[in-house]
């Protein structure tokens, strides 16, 4: 009888765990902190077409090197074509997410930029249609 009770309790615990996992209650939870570039130094990256028209709603990434962006290292351009980042002071690479980049535009090359506390650093990148 005790064995049957233990089996039933085990099945209930298993089912509850499965249901909780299916709901993604711990989505994104991790004991390993994600790297972050977020800080208080301001960087504005402007994305323009070769005719001067702003390019809106495009993801721009900033990091120590290209790859999955760290916390604070991915922003979308606004209607003025500007993505504003608040970063830790340092030198960063400006790059792009190939998966979200508009297919009809050529990607500009990588750009290095240094941001300093108390200053607004600005980078303007020009793109053209393929």
C-alpha cells in the first residue's frame, strides 16, 4: 500500500512540474548573470539612407565584439533613424543583427566607438539599397 501511495505522489509531483514548466513560469531565469554594457555614458547611432533619409525600426547592436548583444546593447532606431544607448564608459563595436536587418539594404561595416562619462558620443552610418 505504501508503494502505491509513493507512486501516486510521485506522479502528482511529476505532473505539477511538467505543467509549471509548460507555462514558462521561470522563462529567462538563470543563476548565471547575463553580461551587461548598460551604464550612464550616452551613445547615439544614426542610420541614414545614402540620400539622407532616416532609417527607422532597425536593430542596432553595440558590444565589446559582435555576437549576441549583452544587456543594454540592442536598440531599435526611432523615426529620426537614431538608436540611443546608455553604456558603461569604454570602447565598443557597432554592428547589426543579420536576422532582423532589412533584406533590401546593404549593411554598413563594423564601427568602433569610444564612449565617455558625461559626453554624448555620436556615430552616423549610411546605407544604400541593394
